[in-house]
């Protein structure tokens, strides 16, 4: 059974083959891991993995753009002084 891991160190999306899968866990020969965590997420399809990463990166872009806008506004506010 193939699954697609995001959040790994090698690739944006890695193809992995667990020995067992439940609703919350994925098992490999060296042990069990959570399906969803800060360290990695395991998806049943490549489409789900891509959608997850697209949302993650779009959120990062929006957060960065907001930070830039706040910094620009703060620079403008410095003109008051």
C-alpha cells in the first residue's frame, strides 16, 4: 500500500509504504507514527498531499504579505515623529 508523506527532509512529497494504517496512525517496520503531526503528514493520495502543501504555502505567503504591509505601515507612521 502506497501513501504520500509531506513534511519530510528529502522531498516535498515522499512515496512511502507502511505495513499498517489506521485512522490516526501509520506503522512501518521500525515503529508507529501519527498520521498527522508537526513532523510529517501521511496522505492516501498524491492529490491530498498536493492540496495540503498548496494550502500550507498559500498561508505562508499570505502571512508574509501581511507582515510586509504592517512593516510598511509602521515605516509610514515613523514620519509622525
